[in-house]
C-alpha cells in the first residue's frame, strides 16, 4: 500500500498547484453548500410566522440563496477543471513513460508477455490511475470537507439528532467495507482474465490468414468464447456485489431523511424545533449522504486503481536493457565503427534456453568490407547478427566496436552505427513514403527518396500505384506482396546512411531478375561503409570479401568463394544445387 501511495505521490506532486487550486475551490463549494440551508431555514421560519413586514427579509434571503446557488455552480466547475486536467496530464505522462520503458526491454520480456497483455496494461491499468488522480482525489476532498463542516452544522442544531443519523451511516459503511474487500479479489481476477482475452484476440487477428487457410474458424471462436465467458463470470461477480452496495449507498440519504423526519418531527411537535430548523436539518442530512455515497465510489476506484498500479509497477520497476549502461558522447559515437567490429570467441545462450546457440565464433569486419554469412536453417545466423546490432546482448569481452566493448554500449549507440534489414519484415499501417523515411528525422544526412526506391527495385511498381508513394500499405503491409514488403524494408535501410548495413536474407521473396538487379545496386551503390549479408545464394556470396559458414552454432568455415569451395561441404552442396537449377 505504501509503495502504491508513493507511486501516486510521485505524479500528483508534479501538478501540486493544480490540485491546490482545485481543493481550495472544492472547500468553497462545500462552504457554499452548507451555507445555503441556513438561509432556507430563515426563509421557512419567516413563512411560518406569516407576519406583515417580513417581506423584505424574505426576499433578501431568497436573493442570497440564488446568489449562493450561482456561486456554487462556478466554484464547483472550477474545482473539477483544476483536478481533472492534471489527471489527464498524468495519464499522458504515464503512457509516455510506459512506452519508453517497454521500448527499453530486451527479447526476454516479450517472450514472457503477449502483446494483448501489454496493451491491456497500458489502457486499462493507466485508466485506473487517471480515475484515482482525478475523480478519486475530488471525492476524497469532498468527503473530508463535507464530513467536517456538515456534521458541525447539524451538531449546532441538535447533538442528539446528529447521533441518530450516525448510527445508520456506520452500519452502511461496515457493510460496504466488507463488500469492497470481496470486490478487490474479483477485480484482480477480472483484470488477469481481460489481459488473457486481449492477448488471444490480438493473436488470432494477427494470424487470421493461418486460421482461414486451415479452416479452423470454430476452434478460434471457441477459444475466444472460453476467455470471454470467463471474463463475463468475473464481471458478473463484481456486478452482483455492486448491485447490493450501490443501492444501499444511494438510499442512505432517504434513510437519513426518514430518521430526521421522525425524530425531528417530534422535536417540532414538542416545540424544540421550528419548521425552518427541521427543513434546514433535512437539507444537511441530504448533504451528508452525498459524501457517504461518494465514499462507495472512491473505495471502488481506489481498489481497482491499486490493482492496476500493481500491474504498472511490474513494468516500471523492471530494469531496462540499458539502464546500467552509460551513453557515449557524440564524438565517440561518430568514430564507433572507425576500426570496424571484432568478434572474439562469441558464445550465446538464450534466457530460456538450456544450451548455447552460438559457440566460440571469432571474426572481424573492417570498414569497406563486404562479409557474407551462410548456413543451414537453425545454424545461428540471425542470432549472430542480433548479437552485433544490440538486439541480443552477449557477455562482456566478446564483441568490440574498435576498442569499445559492445556489452557496455547502449542499444542506441550501437544502432547509430549498425542498421539491419530483418528477414521478418514489418511495415507500419501508413503510406509507403512514411514507411521508407521512418526513423530518418534525426539523421544528419539522407539519400534521395527516388534513388533508394530505384536501388531497392521498387520504382516500377511504385509508379503503378494510383497514389504513388502516398499509397497506404494496410496493417503490417497486408496490401503488398512479400517481395514488395521486403524491398520497402530495404529502401528504408538505404534511405539513411550508416556504418554497417546488415541484410538478413533480403532476396528470399524476389524473383531471379529482381535479385540480380538488387545485388548489383547493393554492391555497387550502397552508402554504408561495410555490408554484412546473410544469404544462401551463391550469386551473392561469391561477391563478398569473405563468407562465414555456420553449422549448429559453430564457425565451420571462413574464406572467399574459391576457398569455401575447397573447405566447406555445405557450400559445395548449395553451389551444386543452384548450378543445376
């Protein structure tokens, strides 16, 4: 609990002057609210007297009531503006920090958490924080102020009658408190179920083509329905409790009015109360019931919000991949690839693996070199390049940029020198132009858009689109073929010059003629200082300065095209197969 309150204080303190102003206007709101019944009391008593000459006093009291009512509208509106706006600002700030934090995590986090779970945390859990810092703080201030001023006014009129009103309030509060404890337990279960449903829904929507191709619609619907029903049952348990608690709170005002009318009516009959005092007391009882009703909402908001904070804290308290690394200055960053990259006895095991994926690999890439990597499926090619581009982090002393140990460099520093075109192409649901120029805003130099489109063999196809580069590609590039997506991804990498350009099997989805054109453009016109190309195409590998052959995570051979023909059985096999075809 203390940790959650500190979490809230961290953000609310940044907007303390907003909240201070809001609470001041809230205090004025409560003061005006408890002042109005005084003039109602006086007006009723003047009516009850029915004496000539009291008209001016009556009119004066009515005008004061109207003026106070107008003032109440103004101060109540201002109190809400000054409290709700910082709640929205906190929501915006927290979402930004959450995204930044999520961006700092490595592969291990995303292996353990589905996209749906993460999205659920960002949306639902942060909404809970907004409700606490907005409506929750407003209601707490309203409850504290109302329960101090209103009972004081009631006590001044009749201490005994005030004690009568306290009894049903205590009984209702105890019942509500027990109900809220049960709600917390079910709220946690509901949030977990909602995260599972979100994850499964996004997974099935992303894999919609697979579901269609295997004709397993019913299975997918049943799986979603299973989670949906589970969410429904958890929600209904909460609804059953709320359907008992909320009416009890809502009718508390009516209960208090009955108590006041019965006991206060006897006071009037006995001459201990005037009609005006009884009317004023009923108004105070109505004012007293409102914060008690608000207390039920506050308990609900805080209970649900605290569950959300626990979920948020699991992300915010988690250490990012670069949290303990110090960024190098701009001058060092510009010279990072000056002496190339050296890999020394590289070993790597995934966080959830039980055996090394890479073992004892050593080589170097000097500025100006073109290096190839080849090997069977699962031989560790993609893992190797991910150890170079900072996506995976091997132990210290294995990868060096010049004299800089890559283990001590931040991911941003590494990727300022290394750019990767992955075999798993990802396009944003945006225009072709924005997909190609993505990430170039911070770049000091970019290549002409038309030039990189031509070099990536996409110029002819782009000209056939009605909207040209403004054409929307759809969700994850669904409007394009695999080869088109791959070439747009390549154009994105070529658009901003870099020191080392890594191409991970970028020719796999293109035809022979396109492949030949791409090879020529990449080798002759690339703007990178060095190239690292993963491919099993001999037409590519024969043009490299040297090629690494991986087998089961080990460096089986290393050399030029002619040397590998003599050294590597795998290299000779793929050469023979491709010559036959």
